[in-house]
C-alpha cells in the first residue's frame, strides 16, 4: 500500500467511519445527499469583515468522493440546523475543509 492509498484508507475507515468509537464524524446532508463529515463548531457569533456583520461559523471536513467541488452557498444540514458554505474550500485531493455559516446578520 502506497502513501496515497494509506491516506485514502484512513479517511474512509477512520476519520469518516460510521463506527462511533473510531471517529468524530457524523451524518450530515450536503445539497440533499446524506454524507459523513467532521464538523468543528466555532464562535456562536463572530464579527465578520466588511458588510457581513455577525454570524455563526463552523468548519467541516468531507471526502472529495462525497463532495467533488464545494461551492459558495451550498446547503449543509447538521443536526437539523441548516448551514451554508461560506467561501473557497481547501483540499488535499482526498478531502475538503469547508467553512460554513448561518444566522448571518448585517452590521448595525
């Protein structure tokens, strides 16, 4: 098994595994499709730059096989709460790290 195959195995069988004792991943819905993702919640309300105001933020790690190319404003449902993809995803060819937002409020 080469390094690329090992990384792909780890992603599928450890990081995004359905075995709760092996992973932090959970079931989410991405644009209507059920997938596994690791979701890391940030500040409840974060001051955004420019005209964005305040919003709830989170980061999510997903497999490229499940989400070939995340796009701005894609819909992600986590635990019954709807989030949106904020901006460009960062990836390594096997997974994406995507920034999510919800409850966006304008500046006062």
